[in-house]
């Protein structure tokens, strides 16, 4: 089952302007795990995520996906294994219709048209957006766009699914729907979010990142009930773990 | 400033469409050869940006009229001429389709007028040499003004030529020119300032955007401003001379507008026009019209003919009116009926 | 036209284009070709022709009715874009003052006749163009143009523009509204604010393009935007173009109103 491994070994990254965004990150994610990544703004969550599909390459250290080490020339292969859903769905739905967007990945994989059609139907069905197939993205609501954005990635059947703030700016119903979608997957999942309740609902394990380094790594239940740890990282207890304080 | 179908003849419209399609094909081919992938989404989104910013107006201080951004020059600076032309063409196409700016036949003319001159003439020949390495705000301002003015002057001249060659509007070449050119001179100056302003803003905020796209130093980066101005002036003189010669080919128009200005009135011209107009009217009310492709230049040659009144058969014209009325009634009646029928059967 | 008005007009036309009627279902190529033939036929009439243009109204009227496009909407848009044509055409009576009789006892200057002709041609061509867009989704038109031979790079550019048009219009609107609030009632704003607004929008656009490119790479993009649609022409499409073309040719070369009028008068005795 090693092809579902994601490993970071002492990864460091410095932006062209000199900012050191990652300072020696090390962790291992194995097959079928669901991992949340939390931290204060600017702690390095997004930078970390961008390394997972080779959008950024480490300044030093190693990223390995399955048996494949991340390098300039192995990026296309890595991208077949790791699917990333970025924060803003509008940036990921760039084709004229929903169908075209979801088909984009499989077509780039070289699949023949009927296989592509199958993949598109399956992916849309999984996220509950089959009825939207012929619509242009700008006719969709925020929740619909998020769902379709997820579909565009899972249509490629990646081994590992990475998501950056999947429920930001979604209304409660759409948010619940996205949580449902995520829970229905059995790939390895990595979710970066401020929405700690979502992390609690979706992830079994949690990493806390601060100033470019991992400061905590353990079961989500444990980490997310450690109020002190959370406070140190500009976070609060998930709402579901907070008692409702009596009004004074 | 957008050409309209109704002012166009099929020959002129077709010719400019052919030219535009050729230019699109050429630019696409050249771009494919050395396209950086990341340009593909950039061109698309920039097109949307130009479209959106053309919908924003601002008031010009002192005049109360509104101005806006053309966009061709900024695109050329950022993307190079071929990509810039494709983006402008796409913007104009979407405007033609969604705003009905002129019509489908005129789109060929509009893409030519507003795309070719800024991207393939004004940018390489005027902006680039004047702007140099793009670091001096003063050079950029001069370059933007000069290229903006020239691009629009050429575009306006094009519109006048297309209108005159089509022969649908009776406005004489010279008079039209005298109206269009000064207006577009003013527009060009405003656009030049705004373009320079935006370029300056972008350079201040994120200089690498503009720097990164220059694949090679522009030719003449070291040429002095003065030598270029002299060259430009010479070009303007030559162009002005050519324009005057062109205008003089249609002496009636130019003389008329000069006559109007000096208050001498245009009677002599009208006497020539009367027999010709009548003659052509006779032709047209004849049973089989079909001379729509003749350019008006033929008709304008003054001929010595005794004026005669139109020999319109009163019977034929009454039939025409009856028939015309009936056609309209039936046509719109059908439309109304279809809609009413649909309305009844709709849930 | 104000920004808001233009934006909502655009949105309305766009939504209309996704409806499902007999006309919407026609192949985009057929509609594009028919509309172009229409424009050429209309425009090929001589400058003083009015009567023979009238039968041509059947094309936009039928398309609009069968395509369920609100007539008032189209009419308003035609009027809204007429200023340039009116401005130029309006000078015809000034420059062309030969007098002609258009009916027994009624004479006007030829310039008015040609001006009226320009207006009729304008109404015909603009309404036909609008109806093309109203009955064909923009991506559909692009696919049709691709099949008709336009370069793939340009078509992909059109599609990208369209996709992000509404996104950018919304961003622009937010910025414009913010500016209006800060202007304290001064209509419009100076060039300085405009430059800042446009400059900001430009930077955001470039940043957005970077993110889109990242998303494209993440899904395996290697330079060619893939497409899968294969649309074949159906009989209805061919029939449509043939019928339309035939009708235009008939009305171009046979003076239909006069013929009808003669018939009626002949029948009346």
C-alpha cells in the first residue's frame, strides 16, 4: 500500500523575497488517513499544501509521494497521484461548462472519450451535482461551485486528496454537504482549515503548524481539545467542544 | 466610433472581414510558435479585465464629458503585439455580440480599426522606441500619448474610409474627416494619459509584471527622444500630405466643407448631385434593382445632364405601399400569434 | 449606459441564451451562417431602398417568437445602440437634397429616403445579431466558429474571456460602488481615481491568472486545452439554412411588396 504514502522530510522553503515559510517540516501520512492541518494565518499552511502537488519545490529537504520523489520532472506524475482543491472555486472552474471542467483532468490524463464521460458522471454523482453538467460555472451558487470544484479533482481518481479551506464562505447547508462528500471518500485526505469543527468531523489526525514548523501531531480529538495549544496558535476550541457560557 | 452594418456595403465589409480573419490567423500562428503556457489564462482574464474597465467611465475635468480606457496599448506592453491583438479582437467580438455594438458585418471593420493600428502600428513604431527600457515615467507618458493619438487617428481615418467607400451615408469624405479626426485627437490624448497612469501604477506596485514580459530589449532603446520626434514629425507630414491628396480626389466633399466654413454655400455641388440622384432613383424603382455594389465614386463625377424629375409610375408606387404595409402586418402578426400561442400553452 | 444597466443587460441576454427552444437547439453554425447571409443581403440593397427591405423583418420576428425572446428587450437594445448610425445617417438629408416623390402627391428630399433606409437596415441587422446571441449560448457560438475554421487559440481566448467576464464585472462593480460612496455625490470621478481603480483591477487580474494557471497545472495541463464535443449537423439545421438563404435571395431579387400590392389591386378590380 505504499503508493498512498505522502512523506515530508525536513522540508525547507524560502520565497524569492527571502521569507522563510517552511523551516524543516517532517511528517508521514499513510494510506487511508484523514489529516487536518491547522494553524494561525501566515503560519505556512498554504505553502505546505502547495508542496504536495509540486506547485512549489522545496528549497531543501524531500517530498515523496508513494515511491516517487518530488522533482522538476516528476511533477506530472505526482499530480496524477495528488489532487489539490484550492480555496477559490472560481479559480478552478475555468471551462465553459461544468462538464468541460470535470472532464479537463481525465482528458489530460489521456483517457478516451467514453471513459472520460464515465469519470465525469461518477464524479458529479458523488458530489451531488449531476444536474449541473451543462451549466456554465458563472450560473452556479457558491455551494454548487465548491462541490463541482471537488468533482473536477476526484474525476482524476487521485490517491491523495488535498483541500484548502473547503467550506470557507459556504452557507451551513452547503458546508454540511461538503463534509458529507469528504466523509464518503476513502482516499487519504488532507484538509487545511480554520473551521475546526469541520476538521473534527472529517479528520482523525491533526497537525498544528506554527512559523513554518510542525508543533503538534496527534489524534484530532486530542489536539483540538487542548485549549492552551490552540490559544498559542491563535485558535479557539471547536464550537462543538465549547460549553455555551451563561450570559452575565 | 464603432462602424455599423447599416452604413456598410457588402464589398467593404467583406474586404475588412477577410483582412481581420487573416490577421487573427496570422497572430494565432505566430503566438503558437512561442507561447508560454501561462499566457493562456492571462490573455483570457485580461480580456475580461479590458471589457470590464471599458464599462467604467470617468469624467474629464473641465469638459464634463466622460472618457475611458482603450486597452490596446497596455495589452501590447504586457503581452506583445500578437497576443494583444487577439485579446482586443476577442473583446470587440464579445462586445459586438452582447452589446450589438455595430453588427456582425461591421465587426470585421471594428476589429481592424481598434486592433490592428494600436497593436501592429502604434505599439512597435511609436510606443516601443519612445518608451525605451520603460523605467522613466516621462518617457512612458510621451510614448503613451503619441501612440494613443496615432492609433486612434488611424482608427478614425479607417472608419471614415469605410463609410465613404460604402456609399450608404451621404456624408462627404472631407466633412466626415473634419468631424472625426479632432474628436479622436482629444480621445487619444485622454487615453494616452490614462494608459500612462495605469502603467505607472502597476510598475510602482509590482514592477516584475511589466519587466518579466520583455523577452528582449526593444529596438532603439538607446535612440534619443529628439531624433525620434523628428522622424515622427516627418511621418506626420507625409501622412498629412497623403490624406489631403485622398480628400482632393473627392473635391465635392472637401469643397463643400470648405464652402460651408467660408459661408459660400454649396449650391454648385447640389446642381451636380440632383441629376445623379434622380437618375439613380429611377434605376432603383425599376423592377429589378440590383446595383447596390456600385461605389458612389462613379456617381459623384459631375456630369452635365439636364435635370429631370423622377418618372415614378404612380401606380407602381401605390402597389408598393400597399404591399409593404401588408408585409409588415403579416410579419408582425405571425410573430404576435406565435408568442400568444406559446403563452397559452405554457404552464 | 451606466455600469449597472450594462451589466444586468448582459446577464439577461446571457441567461436567455441557455433556454431550450426549437431555435436554441439548432446547430450554432447554422445560425451564424444564416445571420451573416441575412446581414449581407440587407446591406447589399441600394441606399434608397426601403420597401423591399420590409419582408426581411420576417427573419428576426420568427426567430424571436419561436425562440421566446422578449420583443421589447430586443427593441430597447436596438434603440440603445443606434446613436452613431443616427448621427451619421441624419446628415443624409443635408447632403442629398434632390427631391423625389415617394407617393402620388408626396415628395421629400432623397436624403430622407436614404436616412430612413439606413434606419431600417440598422434595425434589421442589429436585431438579427442580438437574436443570434439570445438563442445560442456563447460557448455554443464559439464551438460553431471553431468548426467553421477559426484558429483554436483564438476560440479558447474567447471562451476564457466569457468565463471570467462576469467574475471581473462583479469585481469591478464592487470597486466602482466603493468609489461612488467615496465621491460624496460628485458624478463620476476624476481620472486619478479611475487610474487607481483600473490599476488595482489589473493587478488582481494578473494574480487571478496565476492562480488559474496553478489550478490548470494541478489537473495535468500541458499547453493544449482539450475538447471533446463532436456535434454533427442534423437535417433540421440544413433545412433552416437553406430555407433562410432561399428566402433572403427571393426578397433580394424580387420586389415582394410591389408584387403583392399589384396582386391585390388586380384582384380588387
